[in-house]
């Protein structure tokens, strides 16, 4: 058993877990944060996407032991009390749910994508990285490419940046 310190949605947690325990299981089973969903369990669908230190990751693929002393944000932590995060409010306003199962992962992925843009991280669709500091200047092509990178099938390409 490994003792691990995590900050999840602004709250500190110390837990003992087997070194093989996935972050996904800690979030859902130990912390009762059930917004992240298990879809494919292979990192391809993005339903389990959460943010670690502002970067998006697939919680089904990462071991909690790899993230000792790091800060996580789940879908439950994006809102501030009763005030929804702008992305959550936009999904509601524009009925962007499909069946709704993967919506928490999509919203977390979009939040991570916008953070990457603010940091100036380019994508394969980026024409000019000098102008990447403003998220409101994103083209449809850029958004499609960046959102595809937030899912498992883009992981190899994402690691090249």
C-alpha cells in the first residue's frame, strides 16, 4: 500500500492505495466523484478526462501513484459553488449533450484545450503560433484538431509538442 497526497477540486486528500490503483477508481470509489465515466477503459473515448495541474489526462490510464502531491480538477470542480463554469453553462445553453454520458469528459477536455491555447501550445492545425494566446481566435479546424488530441487516439501526436 502506498500513501498518496492529492488535491482534488481544491480539497486535500491523503489515501492509501495499491500501487496499481488507477486514478479513475480513486475518484469514483474513494472520493465519490462520479462525474468521470468509464467508457472504453483504453483511453480512446475521453469519457474519463480530468485535469491534472491544468493538463487533460485520461483517468482510466493513469495510476494514482504517478501523481502524488498534484492537483486535480474533475467536472465537479469546474463550477464555483452554484455558478457553472462557462463551458458547463454553454453545453446547457446549446444542448451539447448527445446522450450525456461523455459530456463531463468533453467539458474537461475543452477546459484543458483552452488552457493549452492560453499557454501557446500549438497543434497540427496551428498556422501561426505567435497568435495562439487568445482562445477566442480559434478556428473551427483548430478546435476540432485540439479536441481530437484530448482523446486517447491523439496521445501519440500530443506528446510530440
